[in-house]
C-alpha cells in the first residue's frame, strides 16, 4: 500500500539524516509508557522544525501544544544557551511527561511548559508585553487555529516564522462545504493569513509515516 511505501521512505530518510537519538527515543518511550496518544511529529519532521529554528537563528521560541515534549526537544535544541522556549499545554499529565523529557534532554533550563488553555496563556503573554518570538509552532486543538494565528502575530515581529501543523485534514481543507470544526477553522486561518498584509505564506502537502498531511509556513514581514 501507499502507507507502507511512505513508512519505508521515512525510515530511510530518518536512518540516514536523523540517526539514533537516545534522548528522543527515551522521550517517546516515556510518552508511550504514560499512555499519551502517538501524535507527535515524526523524526524527520521534528528535524525540519529544528532546521527551521536554526535557520531563523532563533533565540525565542513559542510552541502551542506540547504533548510529551517531542517537538519541544527538537525546537529547543536549536536555541543558544541563553535562549528561551515556552510551550503551552492544556493537559497537566502531558505537561508533566514533557517536563521530565525536557529535563532528561538537558533542556530544563531553556524550555518551560505552561499548563492551561493555550488561548488564555497566549492572552497572558500578550498582556505581559512578552518580547517577540522568532519561531512559533502551532500544533494544538485545530478549531482554535484562527485564534492561535492572531495571537502568534501579536507575539512576533518582522522576520519571525510561524509554522502550523496538520492543515490538510485528509484533503478536506479544499472542501468549502465541510462542517468539520477543524476544517472550518483551518480554512478561516488561511483566509486570515491571505488577508494579512504583514505576512507572506505558503502551505505544503506532505506524505510520510504520519500519513497524508501538511503544514503552513508564515513569515512575518512587517
Ligand atoms: N507538538 C507535539 C509534538 O509534535 O510532539 C504534539 C502536540 S499534540 C498534536 C496536541 C496537544 O495539544 C495535546 O497534548 C493536547 O493536550 C494539547 N491541547 C489540546 N487543546 C489544547 C488547548 N486548548 N490549549 C493547550 N493545549 C491544548
């Protein structure tokens, strides 16, 4: 089947270019042991996040949707020693697993997990006049994507990069008649992005071990 091929190709790329990584393997094992859903990004996708953050020269990273901290580790590893990552997570159990994983990865000082509704945590960050983030990775409850994008714009500046995961919705993103809240919201987010003069963006479809999906990249220009 197609999925078998996609798995084999992802395994090949990850074997060649990601390699064996005891810290990430331990993070995945801890998440599995705690019964977390297996919905973290794939290794080669995590490395893409890492490369994007490196390319940005990121000093400050914001993540929406922590789960067990797998993508968090990839992103935080791109930071300099005095860098900072804040990851927002609703579920206290997920946050606890993530904190353990970040500590074991030696990232406990640079990466912080904040528990609560991301909408509230983002509002608080804006309220506190937080310095702009160089990279924002949005990967939480999909119906909130328009709100997360709006908040991300308030929390970034010229040159920042906003990444949104899982924007293809099995192809339903192209269906204007869809009533699926994740589809409706992700379409609304695309309309916001399209109408926003301060950004330039693209969305890309992907296949791989996580199936058929895709992501949006948004660069804040001004
Ligand atoms: N970024 C993670 C990774 O790749 O390793 C995966 C994140 S998982 C797809 C989505 C996470 O968002 C879950 O842990 C879920 O508990 C969290 N979440 C769901 N609704 C949320 C909300 N309203 N605020 C904050 N986090 C939320």
